[in-house]
C-alpha cells in the first residue's frame, strides 16, 4: 500500500493536518519524535509555510535532509500499519453559517448546534433580518472540514424556498462546465440563476 515514491513535502502537509493526534505515535522507540513534537508544539500548519525549503526545516530540527525525509515517510508508514491503533481525536465541532440574503451576506458561528440542518431543509432565522433582508432560508450546501482535532461544519443558507428542480439544474450546470464548481459554492443561487438563464436565453426561472 505504502510507496516510498510519495512526495515528502506532500506527506508533511498531510501530517500537519492531523496535528495533535500524532501524539499517539510518541515514545514508541522511533526516531521521529522530534518531528512530531515540532508539528504539535509549533502548530505547524505546513500549507501556510510551503515556501520553507525542506532542507532548512530539517536543519532547524537538527536533522540531515535524509534523516528528515526517512522519518517523515516512517510516520506515514506507521500510521498505515497501525490502523487499528491509530485514531484521529476530534473533540471540537464548530458550525460556520453563511447567510445569503436579498440585501447582504453575513457570516456567524454556532457552538454547539443541537441538530445539523440538511440540504433542502427550510429554516426561519430572524437574527439578521434587518441586515440581510429576509428571515426565510433554505440549506444550499453543507460541507464538513476536518483539521487537527476540529470538525468545522460549513452551512450555506440561501434566502427563499428550496426548489429541487433548480438544485438538479445547478448540479447539471456544474457537471457540464457552465459554471465553476468552486464558484457555485461561494456564489448565491440568485447570481447562478442569472448566469445559467442567460446561457439558455430564458428568463423564466428567476
């Protein structure tokens, strides 16, 4: 399963996303403890520091590049071989809400949230009615992000009422390349309807 040809930089990035859960591998008689301590103690999120050459990073840890490379690969290898013993400890859950209203868009968080809304469900949320211009919303998208010991549930709420036909048409537009997949996440359904409606020369589904 494990291949030595994998990118050391890529493996390091992946390990930093696991973060503090790597501590389960400490004190097992391996040479890589200092790397794990470095990742945990410095909250070393490598995606923020990709410009650091690996040789410089190895030197900072008191290792040769060859030692650093071998130990990074060994950490991944041990994770794979100890699947029954290794686990990622998620103990924080945050709910990030994006509220797309008729007038404005705003962002806020819940912690905790007793019930996670699902795509298509409709919600009455009066907290920011004056700011966004409405209080009736539907769940457009739900995305779960995992990083270190956190689960972040990103929920996109769109003003109005859920329409299954439009949801299917939007997915079709993404599949056909009529709209960008990333753009479809951040853009409002109102703006996407305008883009797709113009491409079809049909104003009827605004």
